[in-house]
C-alpha cells in the first residue's frame, strides 16, 4: 500500500524521533571498593565460650524425679553432676572467658589503630586520587566493550561479527550502513552494527556517547520506509516504543548516508550531546 503522506520530505537530511521522556543515560557504576576505598575494619566480637552448666543432663535426670524408687538416685545423680560441673567444667569456663576477653582487648586495640589509619591516611589519599582512579576505570571500561554493557543494560543483543557478515551476504545490510559505522568509529562515540532489539526488529546501528551517557538508534532507510504504509507503521511503532524508554531514533536515506557520512555524524553527535 502506497503512503499518502510525502514522508520523504521529513528526511532533511535526518528524520529524528526524539525521546518522549527524559533521555536514557548510562554511565559506568563503580563502587567505592572498586575505586580503591579501604574497607572499614569490623569491630571485633567476643569469642563465644562453652557454657559450663550441664543443663541438658539436669533436665534428663530431672525426669527421673517423677518415678518412685528411682527419684532418690536421681537426686544424688543431680548433686554429683553439679559438683563435677563446678569443680571440673567451671574452671575451664573461667579460663576460656579470660582468654576471650584478652583476645577482645587485643582486637579492639588493632581495630582502633586501623580506624585511625583509615581516617587520617587512607581516606584522604583515596579522596585525592579518586578522580584519577575513576578516569582510569572509565578508560578500561571503554576499552573493554562499554557499548556492549550499554546494549545489555537495555535487554538488547548485539549480533556477532559472523552474524553481521551473514546478514551482509544475505543482502540485509543496506547501502550506507557500513559508511556510517566507519565514520562513527572515527569519533569518540561508540558504535555497534546490527543490534537485536525485539524478536522481529534488528536496529541497523546503536550509537553511544559515553561523555553524556546517551544512546540512540540509527536507521539507514531505503525508499520503502517512506513509501509503503505497512513499513511506515512498523517504524512508527518501533520508534515510539524506544522513545517511551528515553531512546531517540535518527533515520537517514541510504544514498545520502553513503555519500555524506560526515554530515550524518554531525546530526548524531548533536542528538547525543
């Protein structure tokens, strides 16, 4: 079905479907520990010691007090049990308690030294070095595939190089796509070619500006995207869904993208600024 609108005029030179809500921004999240912050020492706890009182055996022998003829023996048994516990087990309990208290005081002294070092030495050094550490971590993140973290955070899936090549061999990579990808890679922006967003929708390109944390979808369109009503409705539905997530879509005509990749990049940079 031929579209009655002159949608071709909307590509001037880019057709942009901006975010409906606040733009989605993605920044690397590093915890204080990731940035080198020392872990706060844990306050030592007293070592638990065995209870010297034979509570279990007392309850067991106490049951025999209810049985006539045996209750006398149970009384002597209870007396003997407690005499044994007080003369044998209680001294062990006292020694263990003293050892636990001594270890507690030693740990407490170590704890106070660690806290003093942390507050007066480690923490100021960490605060001073934090910007440099953060920049280093960010560069490592960018080098190790930040764009894939961003894509994964959206629940999308980047196609492998083999899958992209298979799409190219099957004619699914349109005119101008490779030129835009190459031009994007020459900038500070990050780019991923062919990203599966929905089961029946693979975006041509996803671009990411790590300085602003913003991402966008870049589509390189052939004439059916502005002439066929069915395709136009599909595009509108997909762009609206992305816009609701705070992600804009920018579209270029394929021959314009092929011949003017630098001009296309300028529009993408403005969108992600």
